[in-house]
């Protein structure tokens, strides 16, 4: 009988085992790589600060942001500096001319309102709101991030514009200029910033409610400016019309623009400013926060 070498019998088995090991290692390598990639993606979760950073990047990359911001600053500075310098040249108004530094804020608020509305309505018109929700699925977080960025931008526009108005009018004041070492006079600067921030929030809230750029801007301009015209005419005959006009944004906003009542007195019965100073400030706060709260409710319940 022919004898068989045992080593010849085990060689095929060893070869099969080696091949299976190599195949297992090859299949395990991509799986390990995929698991590492998955772990990396899970670690990069969205946070509130990242949402704020993303909104700032979006807002500053829009041409409309810089155009409306430039118009708001130009209107506020030119009117404020011009009226301050002009009244300083008249003897009877020279001592109070420094308080006119915020005169341009009345029209500047309209432009800031347009900016606040465009921040959200622009996303609805372009469809970008879907991308924003994909990146930040939590709608309350997205709205809060937009509101913070918009209000901070508006605050800087308002405060910077009044500061520029003061600086430009300074050479024409003939010794009657306000001092930045006076805390009450500095109130004009941060007060205008707060006013612009409140107007931006109001406009953004209306933008969430209406989802239309034209509609939101129409409502904002009507509330800030147009509605005062018929109310002023009606107030000549009916006292209730004057009291309604006294609750308007243009009137109560001066309680925040002039936080220490240096240029405006309050609690004057028979006039538009019949409210106490603190009451007018609270009414302005309602104008700012009620629309954004209603906008949040609508945003959280409606589809994008």
C-alpha cells in the first residue's frame, strides 16, 4: 500500500483558513472605518452658539443687509447731526440743541424694521428656510438665534448712528455739545440702540406671521408711520383717537430713545404723551415682544 504524507492532507485546510482570515480582515477594515466616521458625525452636534454663528454668517453675506444698514445709518446720522448743528446756531435753542441728536431715529426705525422683516421673509421667499430647519431642526432655537443676531445688529446700528451724529455735530455746537462723560446724555446712545433692537424684533415677528416681504414691510410701515396720519386728523375731534395715537410706536419709542427724559416730558394730560415714562417704556416693550412671541407660536405649528 502506498503511504500518504500527513502534511499533504493539512495543506489545503491551512490555505482555506488563511484565505478566510484575509477576507475577514478586509471586510472588517471598512466596517471599522465606517464606525469611526459615524462616531465623528455624532460628536458634531448642533448647539445654540453654533446656531447664532450660522445666522450671523447668513445675515452678513446678504447684500440687502448692508444696503438697509447703510440707509438706516445715513438717515439717522444726517438728520440727527444736521438738526443738532442747525438748532445750535439759534440763540433761543442753543442750550437744548444737543438733545436733537436722536432726531433721525424716527425715520431710521422704518429702515431697521425693513431689515428685521427681510431676515426671515427673505428665507421664505427663496426657500432657504428649509435648509435652515435641516441644519437646526429645533424651531425655537432657530428663531431665538435669528432674533439675537437681528437685535444685536440693530442695537449696533442705533447706538453707532447716534454716536456718529454727536461726533459730526460737535464742531458746530459752539460749546453747547453734550458730554459723553454725562451718563444721562450717554443714555441717548444706548437708548436708541435698544429702540432699534425692539423695532427689529417687532418686524421679525410680523415676518414670521405673514411670511411675505411685501406684506410684512407694508404692515410695519403702516404701524410706524402711516397710521399716525388718520389718527392725528381724528384726534382734532375725538379725544379717544389721540389716546390711541399716544400708544403708537413712534410716540412710546421716545421713552426708550430718551431713557432719562432729557428732551421729552411725560404724564402730560391732553397731549400724546399722557402716559408715565415707565408706562410708555412698557408699551414699547409690548410692541417689540408680542409680535415675536406670536411669530414663534405660528412658526412652531406651521410647515415650512
